[in-house]
C-alpha cells in the first residue's frame, strides 16, 4: 500500500500531513515500547521519511514485519 493509495479519495494534503496521519494510526495500533519494540527502527524510518518514495519503502517494510510478528504471536498462543 502506498501513501498515494491510502489517501486517493481525500482532498489534497501535503506529504507531511498524510505522513503524520499514518504515523498516528500506526503508533496507536502497535506497542513500540513493549511487545513490538523490535520494530522501533522500522517505525522510526517511516517517521523520518523525507519524501513519498522513502515513506512507501519504509512503510512496506514495517507493515510486512508487523504482519509477520502478528502471525508469530497467533501461532504461539
């Protein structure tokens, strides 16, 4: 999922505004100081992305890792 696709049906916003909204959603859904602490560096890369290309690459890595982490938790429960 790219940043452009996430906001395809909404009014035009700056990259920084769109990035901030995604960061707020992801940070509220994950526990980067607890269970998901190993993903902090990936989350930091999303937060620090300077442009849409870097954001998309960082977000893809984070989403993939979160998905893998969730599957591991489900398989051990």
